[in-house]
């Protein structure tokens, strides 16, 4: 929330973004201990998942009809090659409308004026958080982590556990997209779809973020070195180290069992084992700290590339409109969406 509060200050300082009311809806987060805290209740909000479920129940539409259809076409969808996944994915999209969210916004508005205002707020809030989430490396944006304000129509994000592109480097079902921009979200926009308020808002917000990159880098650097995030950023490395340590300990106990003869040798072996254990712990801690520093540098370099237009590794930094266009292409690519796990609901 500290980062979002800072971004809101930047957006309120800029004339164009302040006039269009580009802000992130925040809620209180109060840490009580390293592993627990309090979250503010977000009133008058429902998750996208809940809204779609209620809408389909009223319309007598099977809730997971896209998933069922995909399984009928390909029972082992997750094991298919990429080309076959894309074919099945496009077949599912062509077989169903996917306009549930657009109908939800219309049905829950008492008149056209309220509907138009809610739809505009929905598009703007989605675009603002898409750009900020991309800079933060926010992942795991499934339909239960996106909420819709029933009064204003704004999108509210929750669950910020997967930051700094952790979801992109995980072993199983790594995410290939910068933010969620599926067809159901696009169909709830205006007639021009992405090429309207959404694109304009993305360009304005990204321009503000790039102009204030020094302040953002300072705040994000503190987040990277937060011990609460270290275990997630180095999870794979720690698992490998623990496995190697376990193997070395197991092998070190075998000679002790074979040469268990004299009391003196036992004492010497215990002393040596104690010294080696202490040495292993010190070495493991040193490796972990070194790994944290290396990972932190990598993360900050990646954030700097995003804020300077070097994130697509071209010969020269790209301007804001080009950067936004490339991000939208990544977010809407069928090749990227079809590789996500089913629980992320890429068909929606």
C-alpha cells in the first residue's frame, strides 16, 4: 500500500492524470508481527469470480463451460505441445461469447448514466493497475484476486504475494503475461475496446511512472530487501541447498556407523561433526545472504529497465506508446494465455 499511495501522489500531481481521476483504490494494511497482520475490509466489493458465478447461475449457464469444452476436445490439455494448446484455446474462444462481465456491469446499473460512469471507472482503474502491477512484477492475477466495486465500478486488486515476477520464474505453469487482459475484461470496455480509454490511460500512467522512476526505485529497493519477501525470491535456491546439505549429512554419518569402535573415536567424531555442522550453517547462511543480494540486484535492474524503456532489450530505449503497445500484445497473446494453469481462468 505504501507504493500505491506514492503512485497516487504522482498521479494527483500530474495535471492530465488528476483531471481524469486516475488513482488506485487502497485499503489499510497493518502489520502486527513478521508473519501476521490486519487487512482492512473492502466494502461493497465482489470478486470477478463470484460475480461471474452468480451471473451464470441466474442465466442457467454451466459455470465452467469453457473448461469442460476444452477437456472434451483435449483430455490431456496441459500436456499438449504449444501449437495444439493454441488451437484448442482459440477454438474455445470462438465457441463462447465471453461477455459475462459486460452484462454484469449493465444489469447492475439502474440507468444508462450510471452504467456509463461505472464502465469508465472500470476501464481506467484496470489500466492504472495494469501499468503499476507491471512495474511491480505483480503476478497471480486470477479472477479471485480482482474485485469489482459495486458502486463505483472500479477494479480493486488483492493478494500481492507474487511480486517482482516471482510467478514468471516458478517451475510449474510460469506466467508469460505482464498483467491480466483477457477477452472478458476487454469485452466489458467501450466500443473501441483496448484502443480507447484503456490505451490512453496506460500511456498517461506509464509516462508518470517513468518520470518519477527515482522515487519509485527507492521505495521498491526497500521492498526487495524485506526479509518477508526473501524466502519467496530464493525459494528454489534454498530447496536445492537443503537437499545438498541433507545428502552431505547422510553420507557423513555412514563412516561413523561403520567405525563405531572406541569411546575416544566417538568423541572425536562428534566434535568434528559439530564443527562441520557449524561450518555448514555458516556457509549456508553466507550463501543465502549472497543469493539475496544477487537476486535483489537482478530485481532492481529489471525494474530500472521497465522504467527507462529498456525492458524489451532493443538497441535504443522505446517510447511510452511503443512500450504500452508491446505490453498489450504480450497480455493478449493466445500463445501466452494458453500456457497458464486452468485455475487462472485464461478462457475468461
